[in-house]
C-alpha cells in the first residue's frame, strides 16, 4: 500500500518545483531576447548616428540588468531542489544531467558573467567596439544557456543515446543525447517565444510611455521595433509549433492524446475549441469543435488517426490541465498575431498619431508573452507525467524523503518571496517608464560623452 505521507511529500515537491520553474522561466525568457535587442540598438546607433537609439539602449539596459539578476537567483534555488527534493533524479540520470548542467555553467554562465560588467558599466571606460562586443558576447551566452538547458529538458522528454546499467543511465552517444528527437523543435520554439515575449514587453512599455506624454524619438523607435519584431516572429512561431506538434505525435503520443483529450484511438478527430474533459467517465462534456481539425493539423489528413489515452497503461497526464494549458497558449498566440499585425498596419498608416484605445490594448499585452510561455511549459512538463524521464524514471520514484511539513514550510516561503519579487519587478519596470523623460531635440552631456 502506498504511504500517504509519501503522497503528500510527492505532491508538495512537485508544487514547489513547479512554482520555482514557473517563476524562474519568466526572466530568462526576457533576458535572452532583450540581450540580442540591446546589440541591435547599439548597432543601429553606430550605423545611423541617431542618439535616439542610444537612449533606447540606455533605458532597456536598466531593465535587462534587473531581469538578469532575478533570473540568476531563481535559477540557483531551482538547482538546489535536485538534491533536496529529487535525489532519485540524479541517482538515476545524473551521468547525463550533471554534465549537461555543467556545460551550461562552464560555457554560457561564465561567458555572461565575464562580460556583463563591461556591458553594464564599461561604456565610456572601454572603446565603443569593445563595449559592443561585450554586449554581443552576453547575448551569445544567454542563447548558449538556453541550448544546454533545452537539450537536457528535451532529453527528459525524448531520451536517446544511453543505456541503463544497474538502474542508472550511461551515455552511449553524446550527440544523440544532446540532439535528441525533440530538441531542435523545442529549442527553436523557446527562442522564438523569448523574442515574442521581449517584443511585446518593449512595445507595451513604449505604449505606456506614449500615453504618459513621452513622445520622444526613442519611444517611437522602441515601439516600432517591438511591434515589427512581433509581427515577424508570430507567423514563424505558428509554423514551428505545427512542426513541433507533429514531432510530439511521433515521439510522445500520450501527450498529444492529453492535449486533444482523445480517450480511445480514433480517426477524423475534431479540433476541440471548448470542452470539459471528464476523466471519471473518460469523455468530453460540452464539447465544441471543428470537424476533422485535430487530424488535419497533426497528420495533415482529414481521416488521420490519433492515439487514445487508454493505450498507455503506465498512466497519463492530468487531461484537463494539459488540455486547457495548450488552449491558453494557442489562444494567446492568436491574440498576439492580431495585435502585432493590427499595430503593424497602424504604424504603416500613421507615423505618430496613435489611437488611445490601441495604445491601451498594447499596454495590456505587455506581459502576454509570460502567459503564453507559462502555458506552454505546463503543457510540456505536465504532459510528460507520470514520467520524470519518459519511459525511464517515474516522478514518484525520484522524490526524496524530506518530511511533508518541511516542504510545506519552504514552499510557503518560496511563494511569498516570489509574490514580492514579481510585484517589485513589474512596479520597477513601470516606475522606470514613468521617470524616463527624453525629448527629440535634446541629448544630455552624459549620453554624448558616454558616461553613466
């Protein structure tokens, strides 16, 4: 019989790790995209000689520094939980997870940390070319970090290149481990999500500044950059998402069955727009769908078959949670598409006379990328359950022996701290936007001389 205390510790450990990764992923998602845009702003300043681009760079440098710092701190606390809450994970797959995490530190983190100081404080103390190179290396570091983390996460989803010896995973081919079947799709999807999250952040904050009467050239530049980048990226993300879905059907059919709430294998599956998955009765209540839609999208055939949840005796993901998380992600993506393309048309037709309602809508979308990213991560992580590493390690077999009361105490402290940091971060972003005061025809001596 299963020990109820273990169940409590298991659930609390899952909630704690979910809370930590949910909060953590928000900040690297911004810092990855924003790091590359900082390089873009600097290059635009070099090429055009327009000090407006320098103003854009200086404003967003402050937000980048804040974002990067919170991302690093929350990443460290997440790493600790591998040992405290999930010792079975490292005991079983540590020969793979350990080196991949070490590669991330030795390559990406050292690169970022080595040049971040020059990026933040070096302008005016080193040459412009060296400073721009430091910005570029920080941006490269953020992308390398994503590469290693997504390589590990993707391997947990679609493990290859290893063999089990005495209950432990041993590498046969590092190339197969790193470039596992889902890794290219997952990495591309995440990098584009980072770009979209950052573009809507920049556009939303710029719209907020415009509503407050800050109509400087730097605000127009940032607004146009955010909108144009979002308008370019969202169609690409939709295509990548389609390819990712087909890959998931091939390698993780149980996840697809949960996403589409398919209980038994069937052909010509409708695309459910709304339903209440009923796990007790194994049916979908109040279902509203597009006939043949799911089969067409996932198999590119109207009569394509999709697997049913009853085909997986080891268990399957919580259907309602995965079903709705996926639809939140897709729904937010469609809203991003409409907003980005609508604003791109508006910028084409109007140079600097923007309707107040449109600006308010863009402000409301400032953190829309966070919503889509979190929903996507919930689909990815919950959709893999009950496996921690697909077909290798069950989640329940990796949890440690920490008392449930101890986990509950630390979870409570985590949640309180995260709530405080989230409120502080959003408040500081908009505080900086309120205090930013620039004009089209004036650049102060501090900027002109490269000082801080």
